[in-house]
C-alpha cells in the first residue's frame, strides 16, 4: 500500500487537525479534566500496534500474533500496580465510566442500594445520576456537602449509611476541591457491612505522587482515568484487591468490552512510567501550588471560591455575586482564549446546562510551564472578561494577551 501523508490522503481532516493544534497552542486551558500528553505518550498512542486485535488477556488471547501485545499489557499492569501499590490492575477499560461500570457489575446486583456523591454537589454521572446507567440500574442514595462549609460532612454520610444500609459506598468526585478521607469512608462502609469503591479519576496523578491520601489500601476497588492529572492517554484503569481480580477482569472482558485498544494500553504504560519519575512529583507539586495561587488571586479580586479554597487541582467558582451564569462565563472566556467549563455549585438553583459556577483546573497550564505569577495574571484576565462592563473589545484585548502568554509557554510536541 502506497504511503500517503494525511494532508495528501484527507486534506479536510488534516486542515481541521491543524486548526485544533493552533487552537490548543494559543489557548489557556483551565479545564480540570484535560491535560497535554507528552510526546512519548502521543507516539505510543499513534503507533503501528493500533492495527492489532487482541481480545482476551496476556497469555489467554483469542487471536494469534499477540506476543508483543502481551508484553506491553503485562508491562502496563506491572507499572500500574507499582505506581499505586495495588494488588491487581486492569488496564483495558476504555474510560473511567466503563471502569466504574465494571466495578459495579462485580460489587452489585441490579437494584442494589448504593451511596454516592450527588452530581450537583460535585459527584459524577456514574455516581447515580438518573440519566446515567448507574442511576437506572441501581438505587442510589446521594450524599453531598455541608451547607455551611461546602465540604464533605462525614458524620452526615455515616448517618445516611446507617439509615439506608447500602451494599456499596462510592467515594470520589468530579468537582470537589478538598481532600477526600478514604480512611473515614472505609470506617463508614465497615459499620454497615458495605464495600467501598473509590473513584480517583481526577486526583489519580496527585495520589500517584503521594500528595493526596491513597484510596488503594482502604477501598476494595479504585477506578481512575489516565488522561487527567496522570497526563496520559484517554482511558480507564481499575485497581482492586487480589481476590476480586478474576471477577474484575471478567467484567471488563468479556463482560462489557471486546478487543482492547492496545495502542492506548501502550500509551498508558508510558504514562505510568513517566509518573514514576521524580520530575512527576515536582510537576504535581506545581499543579497544587498553581491551583492555590489561582484561587487566592481570584478571591483577592472579589470572586467567591466554593469551600473557600482548594486542596487539589480544582477551583470551583461561584458567580452568583457577579450576576452572570456559568454558561455566559464559559462562552465569554472562550471568546477571550481561556477555556473553562460551566459547572454546578452546591445547592445550585440553576439547571445543569446553565449553572451558577465555573470549574477551573491547573494540570494543563502547569504542563506548559505556567507558574504562580502566570496564575495571578490569568486571574486578572478572567476578572476583566467577567466584569459587568466587559465587551467584545475587552475580549479581544485579553485574547491578544493570552496568545502572547501561550507563545512563551509552547506545548511540547507543537513547538
């Protein structure tokens, strides 16, 4: 087969990809669930192994020619286990949602009672949202944050557990900016003879660096994604106790997936290797430092930060005082070259597509090399764009400043 470059074979897709590269290069990305994968991760993800079908597990494939696939997957499993000090790791799950689906199928029966953080308080769709499979297949009792502190109230969670006697408790969040006490969650689960599932999708990189308490020694199962703070490819990960390993593996394949994305598993292996390096710990420390600096500077400018600050990479901003919705803020900032996402705040009176808040995160900008001084400048730009007097001229001026900042901190692989 004659080799063609993408531009020669499909100029339309090549053009769009080029535009996306330019967009990323010239945009300040504050979306908490996004990051910039390393050139090594990108190389593994786009390698020739994408051609191989490998249904099954190492040494137990349903296709021949898997000798190198087996070596890659075994390496990814070993690295994940070492990185998180886990007894078993499944690296085949395509996403965090599918990792959760696999865990639920092992730990629950349809209709079982589960406790999870409510979506409006910072949980995830797969923690019991009525529009998601989790809320349709299982009976979820939501818990939330304290109205005064906007932090998890473990006494209240324990009271709910004693009342409802769930079979499973889910600990984890997608827009909660504080430390999660997995040890306390395990204590609560043990009191009602429930199992504990920890969803560390957002904080996996921080956990791997030893900068957030690990869930692995407390939860029977921990699930994660590899693309957020772990800075790897888009994919899922399941960590579990050894006794659950056969059931977890069977739940992923053949329970809900066929052949794994072996090119993504190769990229996961690279990501786990990178996360074992000393520079990764330094990177995560910078992520946290930048988040604190951004939150503090926004507060200095009069913005209200939910719970009063952050312990991780997430900052949740309440825009109610400004008289602007999350949707409007999201769109105004994007027009100025700063990407965030609209997000519900606890006890939000506005619907999910509108919201009263925005969620910010520092993994991607930290990967580019931004530091606390840049965070202060970004906070000032955000305040300018969201000011009542801001107009398109302000957005254009901010966008020029954003482009200049981005030029000084290029994305590796695009420079």
